[in-house]
């Protein structure tokens, strides 16, 4: 195999495995549907956001990012803390938002 092709393939694989499509956050201070709507509205303003799930019961906010785009932890933390919420943890995962919605619905998160 051509050396430059091998390097290009390796870099592509690194890029694919290093970037998560979903960002899951533990967020405290969520008390009502209005809170959930506010968080969704705030996060959807970011051009990297494709979709958002907010679970009041589980204190979970999950964001699906658009292909090739990301949102830094600092930007996420800032957006939520400026809105009055306490971000306890941020994790990048490979779970899709439909999987997260299904696990929240079934209680198996």
C-alpha cells in the first residue's frame, strides 16, 4: 500500500475514534419543563448541535453534534452555568440520542 495512503487512512481512523457524536452531561438545578426548554433553546443556538435531550428526572442533558463538529467542554459549561445550572460531569460517548431516549423511557439508563 502507498505510504501516503496508509498515513491518510490512519489519520482518518484516529479522527473517527477520537470524536464522539454525543455529549452527555449531569446537570443540577433542573426543576421543570421550562428549565428543559431553556436548556434546549440555549444549546441549539450552537451550530455544532444537531439534537438535544433533557431529562429532569435523571439530571441528564445529552447533545448530538453535527458530523465533523464539536463543542468544547468549556463552552458547554459556560452556556449552562450562565443559565443558572450546575454542571457536574461532561462525558463524550458513542451512544446515539435515540438510544438515550429509549433507555430513559425504559428506565435502564
